[in-house]
């Protein structure tokens, strides 16, 4: 239901804020191993959905988005990202839940 999805976003926000950044080790081209911080994945929460990477916007009503939010709420690594990030990832969260996402490309169009 719509209410439970908004509750899930609230829990998701708290979970991401409480998660500590994980550092890893990477050997550079010079052969020296250094501590590195993974590049965070941008995730923006809106009242009507999420925006990840460079888009597209994903409404909360979509089954893939619901599964993504549910995975994070349950403390799991989102299944849709497992193949792309087999060692995990860091999320850079922007919380805009007080706003609705509006597609700037289509919001100004006049149908005729």
C-alpha cells in the first residue's frame, strides 16, 4: 500500500544514515596497495519514488522499485545491484521526501 511504501522510505533513510562507510584495498598501477573508499551510488528519495544513478525516475508503484526499497529496508543488498556490485556498494543518499519528483522534460509540454 502507499502508506507502507512511505514508511519503508523512512526506514530506508535511517538505515542508510546509520550505515558506516566501508573502505577497501586496491593495488595501484605503481604496484603500491592503498586504502580506497568506494565511489558512492547517488540515490535520491522523493515522496513519489526514487532516482538512482542518472535516472530514469522510478515511481514507488513499480514492482522493481518496491523490491529495491524492500531489500534495503530488510537489511539486504538490493538484488538488482548484486551482479553490478558483487562486493557491495556505498549509497550517497539525498532525502527529498517532502518533494514530488517532476520530470522537467515533460512537465512543460502542452498537449494539443
